[in-house]
C-alpha cells in the first residue's frame, strides 16, 4: 500500500482509498480528495511536511499525518 506521503515531486497520482475515521476523513473529503481523483504533487517541504498538491484545479497543503491516510493506486 502506497500513500500520498510517499509520492514524489512532480508525480500525478490517483486516489484509491481514504483511511481513517470521523472528522479528519470528512475534512479530507470536503477538500475534494475522493476515490478516483487525480492529485499532482507540486511541492514537498524538506522534512516532508507539508505536501503541496493540486486537486480539481486548486492548490492545497496537507500535513504529513493527513497525507498518510490517502492511499494511492
């Protein structure tokens, strides 16, 4: 299982599943990250936190603890 945290700079990935429960999972889905959506990795901070991505035409920063919940195909 590969997660968004492991994606490299410049890579376009596709979401397979969002793990986790409750308000954190809901917040990720409310940001437009849902099953099947493509995510482009724009920037990765030196220590890997945060990760800047482009989803559905807008830019988004995700913390490492949130990125690890997003499983990729």
